């Protein structure tokens, strides 16, 4: 006999691949199972928190239920039943404005706790941020931003761990963390969300760089100084876990493994494989000591905000598709530099023909600013090239899955960087 749970799981099989934050949009889910459903609000409308297993991966859903949906929620519908419509509740301002209050101080299921010393209003008006990526963010009263992690991964979450550590050492250039939403999965703590101060007048770096390239030229150096300052704070915050190594053979090995995993089944990368692997191997010849530390892990122009006269780095969770152990691993700080340089290349392609001269000026300005605080990234060209190539290979795989028309951007970068590195 088909149960209501089975019916909802069947509806999610069709609904999940259409969500921007769903990781495996290129394939139809084979096994969708509701693992845990926690009623948060009863009545009309009702609110449920659900943990859903999809082909072995766990996702967090907030589900609403109403007898019928108003027009502004029509696109959020998941399943129409004789007892009401089940829908994505993150679009429901009424329900989301009550979310923190409902979860604060609970003992079972999802729990919201404030950071020590933080005073948080729990009943502010809520609206979902229209730009969804791997997570969903809610703006609460234009005072806070609540980021809901969609994939649920048991273990220390870098976005929470790094923000706490950075504030403990008095770091600037990061938004203040005010609380965390957590649960347990098989007895292991798992992060569900992070509450931070909201910067209402902020503009992200991508918007600034693509709307007024000339004006952004003056911002790139300051951005470089800000990133280096955060790297310095991360080194202080995690000093006991920082390690010094004399060579980067482990880094080269990791780059080879990532290439093997990412390039499998991507014919566009095959002509470049030999040159890419040679570039990764050149990292082995670099001599240190090098310090490996916690880094941002997925830094690009969309992860930096310009507000109140300075740059603020956000979203310290690393590449969402990677396992937590990989995202929490120690890295060379130039990994963040390399990914930001790749972001300048993407911005240079925005709106038509690539402005490669602008991209080069931004690269130089960013590195100049970085070098005012820490070592000049251009002092390690083999490592910087290898890390940029690693990011470009990741981008090829990502664009093939999500934006096939954009694959030429990272492929062009691979050709260009390999030419400069040879």
C-alpha cells in the first residue's frame, strides 16, 4: 500500500533535480527516502523540517502545508493532496519569520543556539534571498542573514568553525556570526545553518566588477590586502594545526588525484592531460618551508562584499561538492589567490568579448595588494599556475554539468596558463 510518505518521496524525485541547490541535477534520483520529519508548527499553515536521503546523500528541507496556496507561493508547490498542498516553505514569509523562535531552546531534532554574548531577535520578518546557489539564505528584518545548508554532512562544518575562530582572534573583513542551526545524524553533530549579521548596503564583488570595470580597478588592490589579512588571521586562529613542510609533493599528489576524478568522462580535457600533469609535477620542485593552514577554500568575486568602506569575505564552507574532510584540510593560502584570479577571468568574459587586458590589470593589482600584507603570490609561479589550472579543470567539469555554453571560458584559460607556464 502506498503511504503518504511514499507519495511525497515520489514527488521529491521529480522536484529535487529542478532545484538550483541540488547537487546531482544531471541525473534522476533513484532512491529518495524521508529519513526524519520533525513537525515545527501545527495548524494552517503547518511547518515541517525534513531530512531526506537521496541516493545516499542527505538534504535538509523545510516543508509547508496549506489547504491551498496563495498566488505568491504557487511556484513553491511540491505535492497536491486531498488534505492540502505541500510546498517549499523557505518561500513562505509567514512561516520563515517564526523559524528561529520555534527552534530556539528545543532539545529534539533541529536546534538553534546563539553564540555567547549574542542577543538575537527571534521573530523578525523574513524573506528568501532570490539568488540561490548550493544553499538557501533568508534575510531576517534586514538585520540578519540565515544561511540554510542544503546538504547535511555530519562533522565540523567549515563555515561555522572558521567564523568562530576568526572572531576569536578579532578578525575584521568577516561578518559577525550570531548563531548556528544544528542537529544530530546517527549521533554525530551536523550543521544545518549559520546566522550572521546582514550588510544591507553591501554589493558583491562580481556585481561591482561586471558593472563598472574601470571603477573596480581601484578595488582590486584593496581586495588583495583584505584576503591576505584574513589569511593572516586564519593562521593565528588555527596556529596549533598549521604545519610547515619543506616541499609540496603532497599538494602535487592531491592535484593529480583531483584531476583524475574531475576529468573522467570529459573529452575536452584529454588533449591537455599531459601538460596539466607536468604543471602539477613542477610543484614538487618548489622548496620551502611552506605553511599549510585553513583557507577560505572557494574564494571568488561572489564571495566578497563591499560595504562600510571595506571588503568582507563570506561563505567559508569551501567547495560544496567536496567531502567535509577535504574542505577542512590544510592548504597553501595561494589556493584562495588562484581561485580569485580565475574569477577575474570570468568577469572579463562577462557581456561578450573577453577583456583580457582588464583581467591582467586586476590580477596585478590584487597580487600587489596581497603582497603588502603577506608574501607576493607571484613569487611562487609554479604553485600559482598549478592551483589556477586545478581550479580551471574543476570549472570545466562544473560548466559541463550546469552551464555548457560557458565551458569555453575555463578551457581557454587552461590553454593560456599552460602557455605561460611552459
